[in-house]
C-alpha cells in the first residue's frame, strides 16, 4: 500500500522543487520515490495551466529562464578567468 501524504506536505515538496529545480533531489531528501514528486509537479502544472497552449508557453518560459541562467553563469566564469589572467573585459 502506498503512503498517503497531506496537502500541506505536498505543497511543501512542490515549493522545494520550485526552489531547487530538482525533483529527484527533493524526493530523496524526503525519502520518497522521485517519480511521485515528478508526478505531483506535472499535476500541479496542469492545474495551474489547464489550457494546453498556456502550459506549452509556461514550459518554454521555464526552459528559456534556465538557459539564461546557464549563460549568465558562463559569462561570470569567463569574466573571472579574464580577470585572473589580467585581461580587462
């Protein structure tokens, strides 16, 4: 029999996933199956965006935000390397 979780616990787990961006990590932290956490995230997204077009746009927006964050990190690393080499950007 699978465990029953309270709505409060589910919302806490979903908040953590949103903060960390990693459902597997949050699942392990709470000793849960990562698939359960991913299912909760998917269901919450479907509730938040019942229209498939809106959901698609939200997914694309999340992907673009992730890409932007990665690019900003790469730029910061490269600027730091230039600074260490004594070259001004």
